[in-house]
């Protein structure tokens, strides 16, 4: 049974988006391994506090990620 963990910065994605991630990742496993995998595919969403995630030696915040989503840079 697959267990898939998704790590996100807290405050970036809303509940609807996180549910969509869970559904689509489950669908991807079913596409690869067949429908029997649906009921045994576990997906967990873990949120890391804003500023407690580092990239390139610098802490990333929810605001940083939202700026990137909007086409800006950190």
C-alpha cells in the first residue's frame, strides 16, 4: 500500500487545493497500478510553519511562495 507525503509551507494552499492534491495523486497511483490501489493509497499533507522551510540557505515564507505563484521572485 503506497503512502505518499506532501510537504507544504503553511498558509500557501487552501483546503480545496489540498483536497485536489490528495485526489489527483491518488488518481495517478490508480492510473499506474489499477483501480484496486485506490482504497489502499494513503496521502498525507504536512504543513511546515512559514519561514521554517529553507531553499538555498534562506527561509521561505508563505508570502514568498505566493509572490512566486504570482510571477514575482523572492
